[in-house]
């Protein structure tokens, strides 16, 4: 609904409800929706017995807000009432640091990266298991810790290890880096305890690069300092090296990863690893077309029913996330059959046509809102 005009029942055009948008979920939603205003804006909700669904904010042809489904969690919620409201936290409001927390009466607390990956999946973050939690629960946060209650009347607290062996600068922010370029920054570290050995470095996203050879050899005394270079490599060689992995996706926007330094400590009861956040904004100097979602699910329809006469509606967001204006040259849709005479099995494409003000984008599929051919989508 419009926060400045809550509308009303059947007070919209044609006696429809006066709302901005109605989202049909696959099952009942009791807990409500959570939101994340950064990186374009997202909302999250969890229907009973279904995955947590993710919708991204966009605009329709009239400039009004429009949410489109862009992803979902890889797992489903309990098949009974009680899933909590998705709750989103960030590190000091920084883009790329968002985490979605979902409480479940059976599976317990679950955490995901707030922005789905290029395949539309919410990436699960590993956390200690809690067991089933109370119905409709929202985690409470304070001083770097998280609190929930389970269905056995226990309060559970989670937080980062207090005793860390190193104090290192972070998060490491690379700022804007253009696709095809590299940027190197240095991480400065100080030993907080005697350290017998620095065992090595691991980085999840291979476009961020650091070498074990840059670490000091041998033991470190308390107060010893060292620095190590970390490179964000967006050249083609780096991207090819990461081919086939989710982190190899080349698309403008905020990217994050973590560098973990593994240690053998000379003092007990200290963590033997230190994670350091790496982040940066991937930039394209050229236009860059983005479609969200890349697959639109219209659901099902019964042939011969009243609904078949009007059809089903859904939406996707077409945007230019590059740094230069994007010109629309044309539209085409893929056929449903592959030419068997073509040895390569190439897919045949058909240019779109218009009829009664709507673009024909496939057999039985039309759109009224595609930007006109020749139009410019601003950066």
C-alpha cells in the first residue's frame, strides 16, 4: 500500500482494491514480511511449508513501485504455523553486509545473505544449530550478539569469539573497481598474543586474491606487526580462473567476501582463525542490461475457466546497471522447438511484434510495458 494513502476495499479503478500491488503467495503467511532498503531494496516473507521468498523493488511504466520475485531460500519452512518474520541486519548500514534471519519452529534459526546470488538462491550462512524455536519469533540483537528462545523455554545467545589472536584492519573496502581492472590494498595486523605460526590464508571468492607467501614466517610475539597485500582482480584471466563457480559472476554491484587467517596460538582459549571482510563495488563503464528475475513464473491456469479469459499477470524489472546509457535495439523470443536439421541444435529466435498496443513475446504471452525500441535506459 501507499504509506501516504492506504487506499480501501474496492475503491480502486474498476472496483478493485486501491493498493499498489497484490502479491499472491503459494500458502498462508502468518509472520509478516521483512525488508532490506539497501542494494535496490528487497522484501522477504515465508509462506507455511515453503521457502523464504525474495522480491526486489522496481518501478512500473507509470513510475509506481513494483516488486518482482528474484529468488528464494534453498530450503523450506516448517509445514505448520509459526515461522517468524524475516529480520535483516547489516554491519553499520553498509551495502553488501546484509543478513536475513528467519526463525523456524522445527529447523530453528537460519541465516542467509540478504541479496540472492545470480541463480536466485539465498545463500545459507552456517551458524550453530538451535533446535526448534518459539512461534512467530524475531531475534533480538545487541552489542554484537543475537538472542532467541527455544520451545523448551531456554534463552540462546550467539556472538563472535571474544578472544581473537590478531587485530587486523577491516572491513577492507576497495571502493569502485571497473570490470577488467585490478586494485590492491594492504591489511595491517597486530598480534594480540604470542603466536606460534601463521598457517595460511583462505578466501572464498577467488576474484579477491592474497598469497600465503606474504605472511611472516615463524613465531610472532605479542605486539608484532605485519601487513599483507590483497588484490581484487576483475580482469578476464581472474574471471576465467573462477569459471563455473558462483563467485565468478561478473555483474555491477556491491560484492563481499571474507579473508580468513589461520593461526597456531601460543596461548590456549583463543580463536585459531580470524575472518576479515572484503568488499567493493564492481563497476561497468559500458551499459549493462539487468533482468530481475531472469525467469518469470506465472503459476497455473485452468483452460476454459473464467481466469483463462483474462490470463495471468506477473512482472520483471529491466534496468541498466552500467555507467553509460543503454539503447534498446530490439526484442526477440525463443521458439519452443529446436531445429533438428541444425547440427548445433541452435535455438531459433523470433522478433517481437505488436497488436492492440501490446508486444507479443511468445505463444500466448504479451507485455504492455516493454520500453520502445530505440529508447534509452539511463545509467
